[in-house]
C-alpha cells in the first residue's frame, strides 16, 4: 500500500468529522459509557475518536468469554501534557545506560499482539484482554493507513516493551502498553511524550488514570475541557514523524 500523505490523513479525519455516529460524549453515564454495540470497523473507530469516544470491548459476564462492544467518553479524562512530563531520577539513569533502543512503527503488529497477551500492569498480572482479534485487525488497518502508531523498546534486538495508539489531529490517544523487562513501557511512554512535543502535539490522551502514568505526570481534566482541546487539535493536525532512538532531553 502506498504511504499516506499528510493531506490524505487530514481528509480522512475531515470525513470522520462530517457526521457523528454516536451521541455526544457528554451524554455518557457515570461509568463513561456513551453507547453499546454497533460496528467495530475503521470508519466507526475513527468517527468515535474524532468525537472524543473510544471503543472498549467488555466481558458480558464472568462465566463466558463473550464480549459486548462498549464506546466510552469518561469524565474526568486522564491526559499527559508534554510540559508536565516527570522522569524519575532512577528511570533517567536507566535510559542513559544504553541498554535500550527505541523505534517507532517498526513492529506494530508485534506490539499490539504483546499488549493483548498476558502482561503485568501496575505490578499485577493481567491474563484477560479487551484487545480482541477484531480490535487487532482494525488497528492494524489504521496503522497501514498512517493513523495508528507504535513505539518499540528493544534490548539486544529483542522486543521488551512498547505501546500503540492513534494520532488524532495534534492529540495522541494512547491505547495500551506492555513490558517484559522492568521499566521498558515507561521508557516507551517517556520517549513518546517528548517525541510528541517535538512534533507539535498538544497532549497524550491516557484516557483513564493509572499509577503507572500518574507518576510520570498524567493528570485528570474535565471531559468538557478534553473535548474542547480535541476540537482545537483537529483544526491544527500534527505529523507523527519517526522516533530516532533515545534522543530526548534527559
């Protein structure tokens, strides 16, 4: 497939903004749910992101693997502004040590596959996953079209951490991360945030607060504020670019 130009990507987002499949994000219930059901397709996913909503398949009940497709717009919204990024001293030392190599968009399929498998999140092993085969297929197509991106962390040419998400105008919506080596996902996150700043992005949308991100500077903002920032971000889209390694100010 031919590489999408910035103009192509801008046109895709303008099409997604031309109508709203979903109710307003402000109508979400106390759990942040805007709608349930619908279609898990690239167009529906893009339409959702363009209006501050994201998909999240949920277990139907505890006794079955069957899932129902939920669409969320939580209040508050957790975000990480590049100016708020805090890299702890110990993590800075590890990043300076040379043990990691960081790339972008080199192994998107591998990253999303690792995120969908058993992984450690905030110190606990998570064996279930909301990243279904259908989700992987949709995001892989979005990646092929230059809309979804990955950050990879390597140690001796072995993929040991990473994350992926979608660039929406000048906002990057993070989806999931993983690590097989201590701090590898934090390295991915720190490199991503400073990379976003250098390419003109306004913020990283973390969606919901986690201790993992909070320690790096993520904070809650009102949903209405996020939706206003998103509207502005779609008017001044940024290019994602390529990460060249640990070339950040540490």
